[in-house]
C-alpha cells in the first residue's frame, strides 16, 4: 500500500467515490462519517422499522459509475444491478390534465400530442434536439473536467465546437428558453421543474439546465436497494480495496502544519494523521470555522441568497389509493411562480406547493402493492434551517396544502404519526452542517454560477473538496464526478511533488 495517508471527511456519494478511486490506487484511505451508515443525503429513513429512501431517487448517467467501478477493478454489470425504467415520470395538474413522459422521444411526443396537440408535440421534438446539443456540448468538456472557466470551456471546444457552445444559450434563463418552445404553459412548467433538480428556480437558472432532459432520455434506472443501496455498494467496493471506515464519528477539527493539513481530530479526541484530506460536506461549514480556524480561509463563504433550495419531506409507509402512482409522480400546483416567490423572496414555506411523490416499490406500471408501500413526499422550501425551525402552525399549513393537492388529484394516503417521518430545513441543517438545509450546495442562478463553484482544490494545498456544492454541481452522478475529480487532483499533486 502507498504510504500516503488520506482522510475523507463524509461518506456521501462524493466522498465514497473519492475513497474508492484512491484506495484502488493503493493509498491509505480512512473515511470518517458522523452517521452510522454511508450515503450522506442518499440516506435511509427508518419508518416503523422499514427503510425508506429519504434523499435522491433518480439514477441517470450510468457511465459515471461504470467508469468509476471499472477503473477500480470491478465489473459494473455484476456489482451494480440496475432496472431500466421506460417511464420517466407521471405529471398531474391541480386544474386537470395528466401527462406521462418516456425515455422514448416518440412515445412522449405521442402523449404530448394527445395532451396538448400536434403542434406542441413538434415543439417538443425540437426541444429534445436542442437539449441533446446542450448535453453533448457540456458532458465531457465541462462536467468531467476540473477547474471550470468560460475561457477554458471555449478552448476545449475549439473552433469546431464553438457553434455548439453558443447554441447552449447560457445567457438566457430556463423559463424564457422554454417559452420559445412551448405554448402550453403546463409544458413550460413541467420542463421548468428541471431547475429544481439542482435546487434552483427556472426563472433564475440558465437555459443550459435543459440538458437534464437529455440526460434522462439517455436512460433512467432503479438501483437494487434504492439510492442508499448505491452508497452501500460504493462503500463495500472501497473497503475491498483497503479503505477503512469510521462510522458514528464526527470530524471536529482539521489541523495543519507547514501550510498543509496534517491531521483530523475526531469528536472523541482520536487524531487521524493525514498527508491529504478530502472534505465531502457543505463547504460553508469550513468557511464558518466549524472545522477549526486553521482551515477557515481555505474556501470562500457563501451568502444565504446563494443557497440552493431546501425541502420538507415526509417518508411514509402507507397504502396509496385512488390514483395510479408510478415510481415518479409530480403533482403541480397552479401557482408555480408564487411558489418560488414564497420560497426565495418571502423566505417562507410555499402556500401552494408542487408535490413530488416517489413510490419506491413501483416500476413503470401503476399497479399498487398489496400492502403498505414505501413513499417519499417532497415539497421545496427555503434553506433557512440555521435560523431555527418553522413554527408548528407553519408546518401544519404546508402539510395541509401538500396533501390537500394530492387528495384533489385523487390520491389518498393512509397516514398516521406512527408511519410518517417528516424532515424540515432545520432537520437537514442538523444532518448536514453549514448547509442551512440547502440540499444541492449553491443554487444555479445566473450564467456565471457554474464557474463560481469551488473546484476540487481548496485554497489550502492538500485539502480537496467534493460534494454537491463543488464543481460540477448537484445530482448523484455530478456528485460522484466531484469525488472522482478530487481524487484525480490529489494524485496529480502527489505526482508533481
């Protein structure tokens, strides 16, 4: 084993990806995780003795994990059991209307033609072509590359790739770009929701986020054991390559010596000596001094307005009746703009929220299990969890509005306190210190947002960064890429030294 000692703080998807990549190269890797299990936001929530995924639920861009596993000497087909889903999501509107979207473009176009007319189906086809161009322009030149910058992106594209970059329309916001394609405001609302996949508003995010539509069309899968199962897989593979794990232990302080990190002090006083450290957490925790004054200036701080969206979630084990849920179903309110006004301007829980439901025991078909099923219900919320908890009355009003929308659309859930676990922005802040409850790092607001995220190297040599707040951004595959980029940067610096 290489004598280089690396401590990874945080066993989220980014930290696990970094640990696997480094351990497979023979480095001495120790992962410290405050929870008693791996996963970070890809967590299981215990609901009456049953494990329910309480974090990300959509698996795309499988190549990210296939390359990680194969690079570490594993067979992805054997290690990562996936089931492909042809149905992306079912979409429902409070005022009426239901639309299913599929990975197959023509199936979706046919559904849109029936839902909104043939002309709108043609506009959808044009949108798909545009989203494909955006994705192809940015996939390898931006997402998988370190140190993002606009000049660097242009240089990597070259003269032949410049037209493709210009076609991404980075200076146009997503909502406006969608209005150029869709005349039916419901479709504009549907595809505008892609901004929330990285915790942002469609009115403030660049149109480049339409690439998510193409990423989904390339394939969406369910993972055996849920998304938490993916985290367990990465942890198991990293352990097989020699990584050590300290669960239920919190990193209290990062010590430095000679202008480099030298150790991580745990909450029980244990000192882990380190030649390099990868921090897989919200970088604001470092800027706030939660890891000690010695590293406080290693990253730039982030204002509250730069935070991504948070959420209120309900993990349930309950019978669902009256509506044909699929694995992913979105229930839209009629007050979409007001929802973001409430969250981002008024800093309050939305009075008319859009509600996402993940029926984790279902696939493409809408057949309900014979027994109670695992469900995640989510609404967006402001990332003000470090300012305290919302009042009981505010949370009750949000819950009533959310489940009232489901009921109006026909979905009845047999809920009780015993089969429900709610998590609020304050709860997410406790789980992920420094985030304020924001679930996606920084919001993708403005064309420069993608170039202002921290990259793999912090300002302190030897301290590296991974996670949703680091390049290339939020989302499970992106977070894995951040960990892989951190590992690559560390190995490059070792070689240079």
